[in-house]
C-alpha cells in the first residue's frame, strides 16, 4: 500500500474512533445504567479473564471486542441483571 493509501486509511480510522467511543458510552448507559470512559492505553498488555464480542451492523460494520477481569465482569452482569451474584458463583 502506498503512503497516501495508509494516510487515507488512518484518517478514516481517526474519524470513526469518536463515533465508536460515543456508541459504547450510550450502550453502557442504556443497557447497564452506568457510565464508561475510554481508558488510557498502557504499554503492558492487560490480562483478560472474560471476553465479549459485539457485532455492529450498518455503515460502521464490524466486531468490537471487550475484555475485562472477573471483578468487572461480575459488576457488568449485576448491572445487566439487576441482581447480586450468589456467593456460590463468585
């Protein structure tokens, strides 16, 4: 790919990033009743115990992967279901 092609591709990615971030924020607020914000990238790769894949259809078509630790996964499930996990499942 030429330098101009890579620049155009990167420009398109930069245009979509704020839209995707807003969409994630809106979905978490609607479905979980909580607010989320993008985290700063770190050099160390985070360890993920749970992974969810969310499909997107329409103009921005693709798959978004969300990774989190067990504590965060429990909190998301609690918010979504409106219940506390039982001690047996913790």
